[in-house]
């Protein structure tokens, strides 16, 4: 099951990279929760595929350019997938920023039930001028 979950998450990240938000968020269960650090402008808890799409749009909406690619997609156990992603971005003020984010997904029946992002919030806030 873990490898299937890895494939689900890899497919979602590939879709995100192509800008296909509908496909990227289709992996979310209707009762899924997604969490981003509260300190970030897009921080908070989002629910279901629509909430996941809102989170992704909010992230992208804070930048003129935003690109994130998984460096590693790992099946931690039968129910969890960990993604280590590298991102590059350009703020609306022209500041370039790059870094890493770690996403931990809890899966059930091939769908994401919970996703949580961890990143260097201070670096992002500095680049955003917040």
C-alpha cells in the first residue's frame, strides 16, 4: 500500500508542477485537513479538495513566480508519505527566495486525509517583507 500512496502523492506533485491544480487536489478526501504554518500569510487549516486548492492558490498568490519540486517522495509506512521539496520563488517586490519544505501526508484508501507543511517561515517572511 505504501508504494501506491507514494505514486498518488508523486502524481499530485507532478500535476502541481504543471499548474494542474484540479488534478493536484483530487487526491484529497472530502474530509481531509491541510495545515500550513500559522506564521505565514497563507497559514492555517484548510478542508477537503476545495480547501487544498485554496491553500495552493494562496501560496502562489503571494509570489510573482513560485515553483516547487519534490526532491524525495518517501513512503514512511503504510499510511504516511513524506515529501522533501525544493522551492524557488520571486516575491511581488522582486525578491528571489529559495528553500525547502517538508510535507507529511496521512493517507487512507489512496486519498490524503491530512497534509502538513513545514518550512523555514522566517526566510519566507523576510523575503515577503512581513
